[in-house]
C-alpha cells in the first residue's frame, strides 16, 4: 500500500469514528434545529420578534457555521432560520440589504477584497497607517511593489516588507462594508493558506518557514489550486515576498488531486488552507509565513442593522468559542464529494464538543 493510500485509509477510519459519534447527537435533517435543547429554544422563542435569517454563505464551512449560529440562537430563545440566497458574495450582499437575510458567516480576507472591489463603502477607507488610501481601485498594471488586483497590502496602503496581519484586515473591514451592514465581534478561528510539504521534503531541505524555501525553491514544484498561480499569492507573490521561483507551479482542480500529487512526490510543496484535514492526516508540515504573503482569513460574521442586540450577543459568544480546529472538523465531516454529515449534523457535533 503506497503512502497516499495509507493516509486516505487513516482519514476514512478517523472520519467514520467522528461520524458515528456525531450521528448520536445530531438533529433531524429536515428540522435543522440541532438537537433537543435547540428545539426547546424554538418553543421558547415564540415571543414577538423578527426571525434572524442566516445566509449559508460561500462554501461548506460557512454553511455549517450558519447552522451552528442558528442552533445557538434558537437555544437562547431567538427565532432563527438558515436561508439559501445564493453562494456568491454579490447575491449575499443583495440579500442582506433587501432583508432576505439578516447575517452571514464569512472570512475576512476574501470579504475585504470583495467589498473593496464591488461595494460603495459607508465611509472613506483609511490605510493601516491612518492616512487615506488611494480612492481608485488598483489595477494589475500598477507600479506598486505588490501591485496585483487582489493584494491586500495594496488595498490597505501597506507597501513595506510584510503583508497585512489578520488584525489589519479585521480593523479595516467596517470602513468598506456597505451602509446598513455591520461587522460583529472577531473570532479566533482562521483558515489562512499555507505552503505545506511532506516531513521527508522538510527534512531534506531543512525547511523551517517560508524564509528557508527561497534557497531551494528552484528544486521544488509547488502545487496550487486552479487559478492560484497567477494570483497575488501565487508565483509572483512567492518571488516578491520570499525570492522563491518554483521549478513549476501546476494547478489542480480539487484538494484530493493536489494532496495526492504531494504525497506521491508529483509536487514537492502545495498550497492548502491551514484547516484542511489532509495536513493532519498526512503528517504534512505547514511552513510559517512570517512575511504574511498569504491573505489572512479569519472567520467573521456580518449582519444587517436589523439584527437585534440579543441576537448579536449570542452570535458574538459563538464566535468567541470558535476555533481553527473547529473549522478542520467541519471540513472533515461535511466537506468533499461524499460528506459524512449534513451541515446541520456537523454543526450539532461541533456545538456539543467540550469547550
């Protein structure tokens, strides 16, 4: 059995154990209320008040998080439902503004870039240094040091030796969100991309963090998701931040294909979200990114002005409890082409874990 197959077998066994544990705790699929306490909350929430409509967001993680927030709101006596208004941020923003949705989970970096590119901010956007940022949207032909369309550093007016931190992005978000939409309290859960290598490759080239990659980069093929190589975080970003020009940067249409290529030495490094279960299951080494090439992606919630203070308090409490490990569990349980659990059941499993 080759190493890739062994890793997959371990992952399947682990997933099966989690699924069995979760199924005993999960809510009925058609109810989506997440267990007895949530259904009790639904009865208790019959008092007057608008239903909090939680959009499912852009991907499987936000969909599970939507059910997690819904279950906690119901348990706290706040009427809540999960609504599918589409999976693009344009559709979701429209729904938040016209009342079809009240709130949505998202991730800070991608949300910030979308808001800068597509929305009219409520107030002028300051840079991280406090001086006004350029009002014009940057273009790919900009002469800025990292003047790429999706460069957070350029958007935030940061052109130093490192990219923006997750705090930089979170603090800047309120100023680029449309009128009537607000940012709730921060979560500590993150899924920022990382360059990962096998333990053998890490040992062979003495790779500790991304700074150590540059010397050996010409010997490494770096696998990336489709469309990634030409982005600010792809080949040009590797060169700009770490003087790394890979031997090749092939792109793969699925995480499974990318991980298989890494485990079979088809590529010697790969770009994966930090919460991808394959990192743990495959014993992969995620290299630190001290210069912050990769866009910070912190779990956040945005909501319309109609979100009540009581509902916001519950949402903020859930966010405070949420961890990056929870995001890994969510992907393990509800991700992939044949998920082990529905989003509702995965949310129940996460919600009932000890904190």
